[in-house]
């Protein structure tokens, strides 16, 4: 397990909680990067208690995306606002980051791992009223690869993408890619309208439960897509406000200017949690704090026994327990939300 000593350590997962605040709103625990304010379970969250004509205002620390073009815009801001809300993917993720149906209702992989057959949901449409079928999926995947869109490199070596009928898509690989389905649940798996001529930087045409009403560098307004092919969103409008720092976002929350804020540090979360009318909720993120040993020949940690001794001497459980933004000690480089997780915290 520790031949080289690189990053083999106590990995106390000082996981920054994704903290969410709401005024008179019961929130689901959010366990992923963004927010999706629909009434159904999806990769991000759901607001099942909101009435159909409700409007939600959400504060986000950081900059708004410079462009709405989710194909090319770097960073997570555009994903946080649009993925799952406006744009949907061939495969989606649950609130615990597990793969689940999206545009595709089911899929099968061949025994050799080279062929994936996806069966699509029926009756799907884009927000502009255009029908969504297998031809849009094929076109979207081919465009992502040919134009090197964000995330396309995770698709691996694609040999062929075909659609034998309107409800079926077949992806053939040149060699197995165990990360293919995960990639198809991210930006690389977004399905676009092959017939749309929209300016993606300024507008968005997706198949999701929301559309983009307005967007600038301070806010993005999402309107419910009343023609959505799935279960309609519980809220009629969601406005995302972007704040330069955590303090200004917290002040807006206290003043009642926003109904929800995310994500916040543990210290600010504790402070806001003591404010009347504000409820705090938390979940797990992907952040990890790791102790790495320098195993250079001139370092005492080049000796495997010294590394083991040091790991035994460090009380990971107590460190994680006392860190205000920690979730739990972690025995390896993979968090509980990631594929392949195994609890190895008892190893040392």
C-alpha cells in the first residue's frame, strides 16, 4: 500500500460542508456542485415544499459566468447555474453522486466494455418546442468531440456513435473507458438542439425544467419551463445573485434580500445559524485536506517505517472532530461521494 510513500497518509477529510440557508423553506441536503430547483430528485437538489407560484432568490459567492456557453466556458459557475436546470445530460447523477437515468432512461454495456446502448425517454422536447430524439444526442456528442468542448476529453477513444432508431443511441469505443458514464453525466453528456441557431454565449436552449430569462455579471434569472417533458419545477422563478465575498452575501441573507445562500465557510455558517429566521443545512463536498510526506532521499520520511510511525502518532479522528468544517477522517484519496470509495481510515 505504501511503496513510495507519496500521498499515503492520514487523510483527514476536512471536507468543507456545503452549507445552505433558507427563510421559512425546508431544504433538501445538497451534495453536489450546483443547485437544481426542480420538484424531482436530480443531480443537485429539490425544493419539494415550494408552492407552484413561488420565487426563490439564491446568493452565491464568486463571479457570475462571463458567458452562458456551457460548451466552452471554463470554471464551475456556468455548470452550477445551468447544468441540470437548463441543460440535461444523457446520464445524470443523484444527490449522492450516483449515476442514474437522464435523457437516457436506461443503458447496457457489452461484456468487453466497448459498446454502450442507450434507450432514451419518450416525448422529450427542448424549451423551444423542438423534439429531442437520438439524432440530437449523436449530433451533440460528435460536436463535443470535434470542437473539443469542455469535458470531451473524458469520453475516451470513441470509435462510432450511431442511432439505429429515434429512441436508441449506440456508442462504440476503440478501447474500454470505465469513466464513460460518469463523463456523460457531466458537460460532455449535455444534449443540445441540433436545429437551434441560438447564440449560446447570450442565451441557452436546453431540455431542462428551467430557461434563462436574463443574465448579467451580477445575476442570472431562471424561469420555469412550463413545457418541460418531465415533472415541472416547483418554483416559477429562481434568481441567482453573485457576491464578491462571503461577508456581503451573509449581510444580504441577514437583511432578507435573499432566501438562500451557498456555499459558506463553517464560521459564517455558525454565525448565520444563530440568526432568527435562518435555518442551516449541510452536506458533504469533494474537498479533502491531505498530509503528504516528502520521501526524498534526504528526508527522514524516505524510510517507510518512519512514515508508518508518524501515521500511528497522528490522531485523525480527533483532528476531524475538532475542525469546524470537517466531515470525517478519510483513509484514502477518494471521498464517500466518489466512485471506488472504501473506508480505509482504520488502516493506521
